[in-house]
């Protein structure tokens, strides 16, 4: 990896985007990491504050389908996404016009 690529990968915008990706991905696929995602490419690193927290919770048995209904997962992830998005996007994500 070049020095420029390392600087980009360590920038705050890069880490924000990586975490935004994981928030959106888990919202779209709440059963991911519960043994129900056969097409995952293990070369994609599971890095970032959200996915690492999600992994820890799922390893503790705290994120299984019986404990968290899919609606609860999506609601939780949406709230986390809104809190995360405001770091670089200060406008409301949903307009009540």
C-alpha cells in the first residue's frame, strides 16, 4: 500500500465512510454475521467502530434473532446511522415537508 493510500485510509472522512457503509449494510442485512450470509468475501476486513461493536455483541449472543427482532435491529441501526451521519452531513436526513 502506498503512503498516499495509507493517509487516505486513515483520514476521518475515510473512517466515517467505512462506518457509514457498515451501518447501511447491517440495516439491509440484519442476519449478517449470524451464519446466514453465504456470499461474504473474507478479504473484506470487518473494521470500524460499528462493525467491531456489532461483532462483539453477536459473539456475546446479544444480537441473535430471538433477542432482537428485525425491526428492532433496523431501528437501532437507523438511530446509530443518524447520529453518525451528522458528523459530515449536518442537514436532516428525512424532511417532514
